[in-house]
C-alpha cells in the first residue's frame, strides 16, 4: 500500500453541514465558513456502523435510573468486545481489538480506559474543509411547534423554534493516507496484523464518495458528495504532498472546480495514478493536463468519464 493524498468536496444547498454550539455554520474568527474533520468522519462512521462493521467512536446508549444516557468509552469497548480486566487484559489484546474497529483502523484512536493508555496515529488524516463559494448566505427559518411551551404554566401559544442553514456552500477537505503509520505495530502484534492495506484504502474510498449523500438527517439533507480526488504515489516513494485543497479554486458563478493550480504538482514522476470523481451534470471542472495517469469518474454512477476539458 502506497501513500495517497487527495481532496473530498461536499456541496451544500439549504442545509447546515457543520453547526457550532449556537446552531450557526461553523466559522473562523474572521467569518470564513468551514467544516471540521469530525463533520466529515461522522457520516463515514455512521455508514459503517449501519452496515454492521465494528465502530468504536460512535454514540451508543444505556439505561441509567430510567434515563437513557450515552455509554462511556469503556462500556462501548465492552459492547464490541469484552470488559477490560485490569489484572488480565494485556495491551496487545486491546490493541488487536482496536485495530478490528474500522474507524480506528482508518482514523486512529486515543484510548485511556481501565489501566490502558493507548494512542494510535491514524493512517488517514483529514484537515479542515473550507467553504470556497463566494456568495454563501446564512438563512434562519422560524419553525412553529405544534406543542405548548411546557416550561411556562401560563403559556397560551405553541412554541417557536429556528432552523439555520446556508443557501449554498462548497466545502473542500484535504486528506492524506500514510500506511507506514502502522509499521511500528507489526512486530508487536505479529504476522496476523498486516497494517493498513489496499483493501482498507478501498473501503475508505468507498464511503468517502457516498457517505455525506447518504447521511440525510434534517439538518444535513441537502449536503452531498460532489467531488473527490485520490493521488497515489509510486512504490516506496519518498515524495510528500501538501494539503491539496489549498490549490483548487471554485468558480462561484460558473459552478466550476478549477484544478489548474494543482497541475504542476501532480506532473511529478513520483505520482503513480490520479482518480477524480465529480458530477458532470451539475459541476463543471477545469481538468488537469491530459495524462495516462489521470482518470475521471462520475461520482453518482462511478463510471469512467471520457472527453476533453
């Protein structure tokens, strides 16, 4: 498995991809709207969990004094495996179990429970996804509840709420995959542990292309996967790439993704292959210079696209 770099693009129309604690879209101190890496990882973990994969870092519930509350980390681990015995459970056993969790295998973990203090730097690292659309407006809708305000004994009317969305936004996340992050565990865990494999990468790519679209909650309906790029380096390459999302531009009037600034970087001999996914019916794209290394795909059908820029 070689190192992979890339970009994941999330389009948003009348939705709230990543809200802060006030309910407004998350933004920097200078007002630049962005989505955290957690906002991108969560739909992936949710999709894996619904498909029956072992996912450690996702909310699960228990009953406590007739109240439903979230489980703590140790309880979630015990739900997937078994309770940790302070005297008998070894770090090797815990590590082996952690790497069976598909979210840990990809994103790593900080696990501090029952005498175990384990930190795993994930093979997959995802940055912050900044909105590159120039004309994003925040929309606040008043919502009338069908129920009386139960906190006020003299309330005569039903309560009012609000829903906050953006009219349109286009978030672009840079990511990198370094399978060598797990090399140190191979000797410790034995020959059964293969590290981060091509199959692991294929599974990450699968959910990276569809999980945002599939995650249709009330606030997220209208957020969808609109773009992805996967750049694989050559075997045993010593070549490292920066955050590729910094090099793309989004034409807000033409609704077009411009890859021209990234072209010179990706012409390097150290690049083995480039895959680009987008929806040609809704999103224009200024393509990279033609090369046998580059293949374009429809992100909806997953079929390879042909044609010039």
